């Protein structure tokens, strides 16, 4: 995924404010790792809202969804694949 910063969870507590300000200013996500494993992401509110919109569209497009309460968690890449959206399109659609 282009334009991402990786931060270690143990180092994050001392500079969380700077990390968040950097994400807001640059629009670049911050990937958080713990012991070398990616465990979380800090993203801009605009990206968060856009991902939720895409998730709702993906859910609505699933056969048999109409009011279904069952769901399956999926990764962002799976969601974009399901929608037929290339990740660079999402990144380049920032306004």
C-alpha cells in the first residue's frame, strides 16, 4: 500500500500526538506494528468515512444481503476487490 508510515506500538505512546497530526496533515496512514506484526492503522477521518461507505456498498451488493444481520469481516483489500476498485483510485480521490 503506497504512502504509509509504519510505527512500533511501544514507541507510539510517546509520540501519538505527532503521529496523528502527521496523518491529518499528509493524508498518509500510519500502520502500527507490535513485535513486527501489523496490528492497527491510524487514518484520516475522510479515509475512515470513505471506507465505511465502500463497506456499506459492498454489503448491499452481496446476493441475499437485504436486511441480513450476518456479516463476515474482511480486509480493506478484499473489500476493494469486491467493489472492483483499485487502491490507487481510493487514494487519488481525496479532496
